[in-house]
C-alpha cells in the first residue's frame, strides 16, 4: 500500500507526537506512538505526517482505530478515542488544508520541473535571439564596394634589410 506524506512537515516537528506515550504495555513498559505504529507494521513518520495533514476529527478517528487494533492491548487502551485526541493535539497543524501529498509531488515533480525548465530555457533563448536580431537590424550596413584602404601621399624610401650583403 502506497502512502502519501506532506512534504511541508519535517520529521523533527513530528517528534512530540511520535515519542508521546499511549500508555503502558502488558510488561508495564511505556508504549510510544512510534512503537505502536511500528507494531502495526506502519511507517511511523509517514503515518504521522499523513495524520498532520488530515482534519483533526479524521486524524483522531484514524489514530483511535490504530490504537484499538494494537495486539495485546491493555484495558487502558479501551479509551482509545480519548487517547487519540490527546495525541493528535501534539501534531503540528498545516497552514493550508490543500497541501499536496508526497506521492503527488513525486509522480509529477521531476517531469514537471524538467518541462518547466525546458520551457523557461526555450523562452530565454527566443528572447535572446529576438534581441540580437533587433540590434543587428538597426545597424546600417556598409556596402562592400565603398570600403577603401587608407591612402597616404608620402612615399617612404626603400631600405634594405640588414645583412643583405650589399
């Protein structure tokens, strides 16, 4: 199953959520959200980022069902809705509810960036060629026949090269 993750949320912003305690496991060892998601064979960072992207109510319901699905859960986990609401409050909230997912960005990202770069390059080249054409078009052309070599009225005496033998 492919998951999408918001690229706006950094891993360090998810630490408060991921390392928060759900409760104690059956051995009285504190169980973190990170451990619980890993036990469910879910990537904790991807899931946390996805939960941060969702509306609070939807994220709370999703996390509550994950907590309820934990194997060997304690009776304390029966209040999974309350626990989930407390934990979801630790997630960073996104500024915009319409944040593109990582899957969307990766599917179109490289190809779109390449096409945009090529388009920008083509526009720049067209602009440069047009500017060069305009500059060259404004310069008057000198006829080839009218070009004359400079003339001088003084004639220099001929001198022999040194060591010519004469």
